[in-house]
């Protein structure tokens, strides 16, 4: 660092290398979390056996299983779909939250401010309450939720993007308006339903759950998560520019309105897929980006992979707690993320305010008094 407080190229490279090492550590921590969470349940299975079962089903190693058929069924058939759905959901929501916070230049933004969650919830409520007797099961529920998310995205784009520009404030207001309307529609469907069981299913789904994860849905969610993480990481420089303001974006040849529109479409559809498979899970996209910035900084090339790994770990831990806290009953995972995420967010906000105050005091201490300036003249 130079005398005026700017970073030299060597210190920048050192900071980037440190951030890269942190991302690698988080990646290994996510793999360990997968092995541990897949083994936790009414029947505990040690992590080495879990890794062996996963390796046997994916790459054929080891060739001779050293575990029982029951353990194989528990891990691969029962637990791995929900674990991998948790990985996909946590990674997608965290990365989407970080990208949206850069897009709208607001660190309190999260994936659900665009009305996507409300649209998916309305679609799921229609499937559970209105179309309950038409068959289709989980595929009907997921398909209806995704169509609801897609319809909400198109409506937000029509209101906030096509007419009158697509600035961040306009998109946020359009998303909030659409979200409130669709939430009201969902509440009306629950109120008008004459089936208590259907209403209870809708409410449980609204709070999020990984219990109904199936391999076809998991495969789609994993593909979407991998695409979103990779695509947004590759355009990390553009996200840095958007976070710096429209003037900085224009100076780099980036059209901020068009970039925000494209980002919104991609993020909304990705979040729609996740909500269709796991329900509405809050606080992941809001809290995890703050934690990741504290570990690797605000550069999106490293921030987004860190968010993906940290979001997956956070959601896997929340799922284990949701499964084990009140056995044999399962708690909605959104309750766990809310209970853990809200206090954590308050701590992060208080720490950020303290750091801002400290920087302000330092800046005032370094300022040249007016009298000294006149004397030097």
C-alpha cells in the first residue's frame, strides 16, 4: 500500500491470491458438508461410507461395496436428492443475491425483491388447491411453480423494464408491486380452499422444504446452479462496474439498462427453478453475500464462487437442523434460515455501521484544517 492509501499492483495480486485460496478452502468445506449431512439422520452413517457410496454410484469406485444395502438405499435414494437440492438452492440463491445487490447497488437486496418467489408460490398454490385432482404429483407442482415464476418475471419486465427505462429503483418497485399482488392471490386461494390439508401443504411449501426432492428436479436444479455460477462469474467485471454506478459502466462500454434487463431475466428464471423444487427459502441470498465479502472482498470474480460454496454450506446446515430438531417431525427449512439469518444480518449491519463510523473518524482526523490551508497559502 502506498502512502496515499492506494493499493500497489503487488498487494492487489497478493489479495487476489488470498481470496483464491479462501475459495478453494470453501469448496472443500462444501464437499465435507455434503458427506456429513448425507450421513446424519435417524440412522447415522459415517462420512467415509457416504463418500464410498457416492463414489460407487458416480464413478464406479470402489467396485466392491463395503457397506450394507440398507445404508446404500438410505444415502443414495433417500438423502442425496435433498442434499444436492440443498447445494443447488443455496448456491443459486446466494449468487443471485450477490449479483442483484451489485445490479441495484443496494446491499439489502435479495433474490425475492423481483416478485419471482411470489409468482412461484402462486403457481404452486394453484397446483395444490385447484389442480389437486388432475394428477401429476410433484412434476405438476414444480411445473406450476416455474410457470408462475416465469409469468411474474415477464410482468415485472413489462412494468419496470420496457416502458420508461429499466433503472434499478424502477425494477425494484415493479418487483415489489407484482410480489404483493401475487402474495395476495396466494393468500386468497388458501383462504378460499375447503381442504385443510391442501392449505397446510401450501403453507409448508411457502416456507421451503427439501423433503420432496426427486432426481429429475435435482438434475435440473444442479444444471441451473452450475450455469448461473459460471456465467455470472465470467461477467464479474461487468458486475463490478454496475456496482460502481452507471457512469462507470458507460465509461467501460457497458449499457447498464440492457445489462440489468438481461441479468434480471437470467436470475429470475434460475430462482424460479429453485423455488419450484424447494419452495421459498429466505435470507440465503441476503445474508450469505455479506459473509462472503468479509472473507474474499467485493471483487465478483472471487465473490460469486465464494457465495456459491458458502450458500450451499449454510443451507445444508439449516436442512440438518430442520430434520433433527423436532424428530420425527420435520420443520420447514425457511423457519431455520429465518431464525439464523435475521440475527446474523443484524450483527453484520451493526459491524458495517461501526466500520463506516471508524472510516469517517479517520477521514476527519486526516483532513487539513481550514486555517492551516490559509496559512500555507
